[in-house]
């Protein structure tokens, strides 16, 4: 009788797979992996970060969180994900959840396929108090920029020596003013 392990005898070693009930997240469905990969790229293109949530067994829970000021409307994001993944809206309007989170249920198009994707979106427009605060700050910044432009034009016209180092003024101040008045991204 050969006492060497099966791998040394040229035989395949068979090991039992762990019981999925004892795994922390079960087995991830390949279609869920495909959907997540596509949705993550689309979310990034549209100004969102996308994360996974839940057990990945009964359904796939995705959460998109606005990551830039230029994040698109939630409905646009959902439509793009639907088109790219070939998922379909279940026919119901989105559910409104705490903190302004909107949730859509997307289903696989095959007849009687029990799998589905719950897509939650937290957009820049999710919370009314934050929207009004952001809009007030944007308006205040616009007012301050206008005042700085007016003051800069006044100094350049009436007393340009204040911004000229050669005349005893501050070249550093002139550079700082120009930096502040240059639109972001134009540097």
C-alpha cells in the first residue's frame, strides 16, 4: 500500500468545499460580478462612487454615492446602468429611503429569473438642507469674486504701483489675486 499523498502518487486530491451556509458572503454569482464591474465604471464616468452591500446571495445591493459636484441626475445613472447591463426596471418608481437615498430594483430579462439588483443612489441633491446651504455658499463666492474683480480693476486703474514690485508694491499680492480670479481647471 502506497502511503504517499495523492498528489505524489499522480492522483488528484479531492477536498470537500466548505458549506456555503458558513461562509460570510456565500458564492458570488458571475452575473452579479459582471453587473458590478459595468455599473462601477459607469458610476465613475457619471461622478459617483459605487460600492457593494449585503450578502450577494438573494440579490445584489449596489450603492452609488455622488463623488463630484458634476454628478449626473440619479435617473440618468440608472438608465445608463440598465442599458449597459441589459437589466430592466421592475416597473415601479424608485423608493425614497432615509437621507434622500433613492432605490431602484433592476431585474434580469430572462423569464422567471429570481435574481435582481437593488441600486441605491445618493445624489448631490439628496438632502434639501445641504442643497440650500451649498447654493448659498456658491452665491456668496460669486459675490466675493465680483468684489475682488472690481477692487483689482480699481487698483490697476487708479494706483497700479500697489501691485508692482518695481514701484514698491506687492507682486505677490498681484499673483495671488490673479490666482484667485482664474477659473478652476484653467491653470
